[in-house]
């Protein structure tokens, strides 16, 4: 199966996520001195950003892989709740199942990060279960969505904040089994009976120990514990994340299997569990193959922990992992992941160079511009027009090479550090997100024609025009091929 076929399957999937919604805030900076008021570091803020967290991050992870997502949960009547709903809208996630509860705060986690190290986390949260009327209302709305939408799977994302109750799981899994809808739960707490009826549990070692009532200290105990969880909850199987020790998994009446972690560097484990449940679920839905789905989830987690903060894998990255593109997997990024990586490079005083184009039918002129662009700084970011964007610019017969294939080719060059795909007519949104130091275009443009020139010059950046090689263009190559 090729990338295009995978993509069609992924984009047809419909998944419901229900659980504890959160807003993750990040305040990042550098430390150069200690406060005279107390023996604590003084952090000079370089960047601040906010992202969906908890069950909302699970929804973002799944949506970024292609499936349509409908999210159910609670937010407070506060600015954090409004921000979270806005962020979900930007991620193209249906928030029709989200209810505003005036009696609760929106669960918010604020992380202070200095020099790539989390210094402190500040939580604002509620942990009480909503009243029975809300639970009944949620069940009713979930049933309505299940009956009309052709749902493929339901995720129960439990962060122990009270939204996921035994009543909700029991009633929804009953309907799901009748309709052959796959259910999966990321558990929290000691009440194992709460999750009875789901198809799969995805705890980490600590969560599995709490559910079993004893510490899982070695392989023999692990085998016993996973069998215990499967039997008590009548599961189809279990996926257990073990940090640096990888992922262990087993199906009912089969031996325990373990996949070793292939993470090269670990910067931040925030959201890694969300990545595992999302990538395992999506890969299992289209393959019905446990071994394949766990391997993909393990590889996805390795990519995510190499990044700072809550992050999600995009569809192109997943396809790279599925197709075994080990050397390129960390280069092709969605805009959120790219923004974070560029920010980390800027903290190291790296100069960011940006260029963009269709790069359809690569030729020597393209390669020359990429090499000369890289020579202008430290990190080269290449933004590719998506297939739909190329059609608008070049006509219905283009592109000749799909966006995934073009991204793979460009990312294989040593001079290219990151590749991202944009679907708009121009790359101005990408430019504003990453704020490069230099924008590079070929000599067939004048500086005044370069998209983003005024914006980049407003903060001290510049535009560089590189002369093009004569007699080399994709359009002329296409014409030559047609004539011959």
C-alpha cells in the first residue's frame, strides 16, 4: 500500500474522544541570575504559547493523523475555556460535544521552562465528578453522535479530573459493542472496574500498578499484571508504555510481547502517552494488526519525546514511520511542531533561513538554491505547497509528484533541516509562525514581489535573492517532455 492509499483510509476514519479537557500553557525563557529576594532563578521570558492538553491533546493528535474527531467534555466559563475552544477550532476538531460549566474552572497546567528544563508546573483544576444530570446529558449526546456519524472508535481519555465515570464508560461501551465500534481507554486511578467493557487499555507502568494493587517491578510481574488486567476487565488486549523500556503488549490468551524504545534523545515526555494511544488506535483501525500498530506507536513516541512540550505527530510523519523512512522522520513537520523546533534552535542562537516553492520535478536549479540558502545561516526550513495549492498555481495537471513524495525528496538533502507543507496560496502564515531571519527566493523574483518581505523586515530580518540557473524550470521540463 502506498502513501496515497494510506492517506485515503486515514481521512475516512471518524473517532470520538471523551474525557478531561485541559489547556497547557508554556512560559519559556533563559536564566542568567538569581533573585535577590529569594534563592530562586530569575527567568527572562523568550516565548509563551498555549496548546490543548489532556483529552483535548489526544483529539489533536488523532486529528493531525487524518481522521475526523468529535470531542466531548467540560470547560469552565473562563478565558482558558474560550482559548481552548478557539485552539480546537484551529485544529479542525468538532467541539459540539463540549459543555461550559459555570461551577468549574477549565483545568489548566502552566509549565515554566528554562534552558530546555521544566522548572515548575502550576495547576488549576477540578477533580470532582459532574452531577448525574450532566452525565446523563453526556451519554445522550454521545449516543446521538454514535447513531448518526458512522463512528469507527471511541477514546476514553481519563486524567482523573472527574469527567470519565463508571456510568459513562459502562453505558457507552454497551452501545459500542452492539455497533462493533472499537473502544480504548487511557486509565487513571485505582478503580479497575471502571474500565470493564472497553476493548483496550493503554496505561503506563505506574497506572498499571495502581490498577493491579501491587508494584510491577520486573518482567514476571509484568506478565502476571497484564493478564490480570485483561481478565478482570474482559479486554481484547492491553498496550503498556514503559518509558525507556519501550512498550509491552498482549492480546487475550497470548503471551506478553515487548518492543524496545528507539528514542535517540529524550527532551520532554509531556504528551507521549497521548501520542501512543492516538497512533496505536489509528494504525490498528486501518490495519487490524496489533504488531504493526504497536510498532508504529513506539516509533511515534520516539519522535515526540525528542521535542520540547506537548506535541503531535502529523500525517506525513506517520506515513514516513509506516514506510520505514527512519532518516527523514524528524525533518517533515506540521506547523506546530516546526514552530517549537525553530524556537529551540533560536534559543541556541541559530540563524533560521526560509525558502518555499512547489519543488515539482526537482532539477539542478532547485538544488543550487537549497545549497546556497543553507550557506546563509544555520537552519534551513523549506515550505512546500500542498497538492491543492500547486493545482491553483500551476493548473489541474500539476503537481506531477505528490506532496508526500516531494517532502520525502527534499528532506533527504543534507542541506535541508526541516520541511513543512502549507495548503494556503502563499506561505505568509508559515513565515509568521516561525519568524525566520532570512527569506530566500530565486532570481526570477524581485525583492518587492517576495511574500513576507514587509513582515520579516519589520523585526530586522531580510530577503535574499539568489540568481537562478538558466534554462532550468519545472514548467520548461514538462514542455520538453511533452514535445519528446
